[in-house]
């Protein structure tokens, strides 16, 4: 089964759209104090957003991350549901064994 996008992954992805240096991939930004995050945003803000307050840039990052994560995960869930339904239909009709079910990742 496809792995869903996490909040941290989507925040890092979205940060690339507003910062010249994305947030670190080790997720340590979660542990930063608000002042440290603000300083990072100020240091690496992309030119079109340099007149925006750091908290505004952070809101943009969070909003884009949220939209991306929800859209992407919804698509993954729909695709997985379609695959699951296809396997079930084939199994119920006798044309496919349950090994396809297990390889899909449902049983593991």
C-alpha cells in the first residue's frame, strides 16, 4: 500500500516554495524555539516574500503544506481503494487468489 505524506514531509516540501533554503529534512525544526524558526525564515526567505512578516511566511508554508498533503493523500487513498476493490472483485469472481491481496499490503 502506498505510504501517505506526513505533516513534516509536507512542511519541508512547502518551505521550498517560500525559502531559498528549505527547512532541514531531519525534522529538527519542530524542536526549534519560535525565535529560531523566525530567524531561519528571515535568513532564507525568497525575495518576493522578504517584505512579509516571518509569521506570515510560516502561515503560507503551513497552508500550502496542508493543501498538498490533503490533496496528495486523498489521491493515494482513492487509488488504493480502487486497487483494493479491483483485487476483491477479481478474488470474488475466482480469477485472482488472495496472494494479490497480501502483495497489495493489506495483510502486512
